C-alpha cells in the first residue's frame, strides 16, 4: 500500500523550506520545525554565535544533548519500574503459595 505524502512549508529564521513527509507525520514535522526555529532564534538573539551555519550547529548540539539526557532519565525510571514490578510479582507469588491475604 502506498503512503500518502504531504508537502509542508516550514519557516526557520525567516527562511522558508518545502519538505515532503508522510501525511500522518505533518503535525510532528511542523512541531519539530517550530522547536528548531525557537532554539535558533534564542541562540541568534543571545549574540554569542554569529552565522546561520554555526547557529544551526549549536541548536542541533543543544537538542541532541537534551535528547541524550532525557534518554538517561528514562532508562533510570525504566530500571526502577522493572525492579518494582519484579518485587511485586515475588510478593504476589509468595502470598499465593502461602494462601494468605496480600497487602500492597
């Protein structure tokens, strides 16, 4: 089955780009472009970085850092949740073996 594609116009630092994407990803693309535009504006307006290519690289590095940081936090939460689930399962199994009431 062929996927339907949408042509999306996004504006980043006053420059317009035409991008094709699967129709069901149109909103995600627009949201991503808006986020990138905000990040690049903040960097440009800080006055510390000059040049569109440098601003784009700094924005990409900032966003990559945020992504990696959030993955690390997600992994910690996932490990803690798995540990808690294992502990709860063991309590349930023990209670079932002894035929007793389980208190969570």
